[in-house]
C-alpha cells in the first residue's frame, strides 16, 4: 500500500465514522422527541437569511399544558423528519471506500519504453 492510498483509506474511515456517528446521534434525538407533548403554536415572525448560505429564521410562541416548556430551545416543528439518514448512508459509503482502498491498494505506475 502506498502512502497516498493509506492516507486516503484513513481519511475516508475517519470521515465515515464521524458521519455515521453524527447520523445516529440525530436519529436518537428525533426518537426522543416522539414522546414530547404536542401543541399548536403561532408564528410571530419568519425570515430568510442569505448572509452565509440560506437559513430560515422562525420566531414562534406556544404553550404546553398552560405553561411555557422547560427548554424552548429543544422544541421541534416536525417530529416526523428522517433526520440523520443521509449522514448514516454517507458514512457507510465512506467506510466501504476505506475498506476497498485498503484491500485493493494502488499499483505502482509503470513507465513505457
């Protein structure tokens, strides 16, 4: 195995593990919110910001059982999101690539006469 192919395999494996782990983390958070109480809310303000790419800012107000929730930063608008799946799939692809690069190293280039 050449240095380049070894470095590619290591980089692919590290990236794959990171993406896979992040995807599992997101899936876990989505599963945990399935048991949260559900309520309706009122959108107070919404805006599309384009300073660093596209980002939607939504300010909303809601109550649960007549009280403000314990941690409003943890509120979700849609509890059915497939969040994390794209990271899990990307991580798996990178891990397979790392294995393939490790099993089938690049051959030394031959020169023509």
